[in-house]
C-alpha cells in the first residue's frame, strides 16, 4: 500500500503526463468507440434521450462525439485543463448544448448530490490514481449519481498483464513479431523491476508502469473478482464486458480465465 507521499507522487506524475502537449494531441485525434462502449450505446438506445449524463475523463472528446447528441443533458469533465479546452473548441457547433468543465473525479463538489442518471468513466481513466483515491472516486460517483443511476467504467485487468509478462506468450511464428514482443517485454520488466513475478501472481491489484505513452504512465491493474468485491458495497446488478468483443462475460469461470488487457464494468448505484 502506498503511503500518502507516494500516492501524491503517483497522482501528480500521471496528471503531468496527461497534460503533455503530445498526449493531449493524441487524445484529440481519437474518434471511435471501443466495442464495449458500442455495446452500452446500443443497450441504452431507447433511454438516452431521458438521461442526464456525466462523462468523466472525457479527454479530447472521443466519447462526447457519440453520446452528447443522444442524451437529455451532457456534462464532460477532465482534470486536465488542456483536454477540456480542446473539447470546448471542438464542440461549439457540433454539440452546442454539451457542457465541459475542469474537474477531478476525486472531488466533484461542483455538482450537487443526485445529479446524474448515467456516469461514464472510460478508457481506464480511473486507473491513473492510487488505490485510496480510486475508492474516493467510487464514493463521489455514488454521491453525484441518483439512486438507481448507472455507472460504466473500464479498468486494467491484472490477469491480462500476467499473460503479457510470460515470455512464452510473446513468441510467434513471425520472427520480427517475436523480436518486437520480447523487446517490449524487456522494457516492461525493466520499468517494473521492483515487482517479482511471484508478487504479481499473488496480488489482487498493483500499480504497474506499462507501455502507455512510451512507458510514462503508472497504472492500476486489478483482478476482475477483486473489482467486483470493491463495487459490492455501493453498487448492484454488476455486469462485466470484454472491451475487445463487447460481449458480456456471464460466468465466474470465464471471468477468472479472462486475459483482456482491460474490462468494462456496468453497475447500478444502490
């Protein structure tokens, strides 16, 4: 468990990375929904026009392009001011009713209790903060969301990282692919040299410096069952979706064997 100083260092490091000009530009170029996001768009297609939506970690507006025109009211937030500025410029004419604001998901005090019907936190944005702050985000989501509101978010899968760290899974019939995979594996191991494979295999969740933005982010990885346990106290009707296929994972056996690099969780605020 990180102490307060190390938690702050982790949070500040990742926030600084997201604020870098090249990273902001990268997120501004993204347009497409991931398969699990398309699933939720389709699943709620008859309800969007009645819902007030909060889109946390909106980045350059990738998800805003798809949701802001469908919902009754749309608010997109991000803790990076440059990301929000990019959204405000980009949606002046295409979605003039959309509201964008600089806001940290750990403290959403600018919003009243029971304000939103649907809350989205996509692209593993919740993984950029410490474990303690992650739990703060869940509490804030419960506060600003109405009873019975939906929360949909994605998070890195520690089981997927376990698979990546096994060199045997990086070998293919293509020698060039094998070479690239093994180089990436070596970099991943170097950046996380304080973590042994036995520690990773035994952990329910870990902070791992992965390849995101040239190994600049330190991100939270969690086993699916541990994530379900985190949510159980404040959320109900929890469902899990594969980010790659968009399909719901319906059995414990399938979930325990899943090695997607991240998963989407749909739950209802109690």
